[in-house]
C-alpha cells in the first residue's frame, strides 16, 4: 500500500522524513528503460534522483527496471473493476507497488534485481 504520493519538488525532503519515521533500510525506485533494455530519455533523471536521495539520507537506493509496469498497473485496475480514468496518480501508485513487489519477490528468491546507489 502506498504511503504517500509526492511531488517532484519536495520528494527528497519528504522521503528523508519518511526514511527516519519508518527506519528505512533501502529505497526501491523505478528505472525507466526502453523496451530493448537500453537507457531512455528519463533514465539519467532517475539515476540522478537516486544519487540525490542517497546523498540526502545515506540510505541505499535500488533502481529496478520498470518496463511495462504502467501497462500492468492499468490491467490490474481494469481487472479489479477500477476505472483507469481515475488518473495518472493512481496508475503510478499501482506501478510503484509492482516495482517494489518485484524487488521483494526476487530478494526472497535469492535474486538481487536492479542496480544499487550506495551500499550498506
């Protein structure tokens, strides 16, 4: 379940507060790659954000491939009889949950997904 939806301008500061409140040991962020796995126009932005987040919090950040999560989120909302017209925010929340769930499931299986920014 999402904790909060944050605006880009205040995200680092708000995440720093949440990391303290929840005693976070790692952040998981989506990494927007092209369908062929290469960097997209937004990949650099995501890596810069992850680096800034790690610098501000000293909490490691795992960047996890987010390809097709928006499509999967839209399908999940449709299957649950929710309107996909409910807005980009809801779709992004579900997509973020899918990214986190993928990372946690992989970890439980002994697989490390993604790339780390900062190490423990």
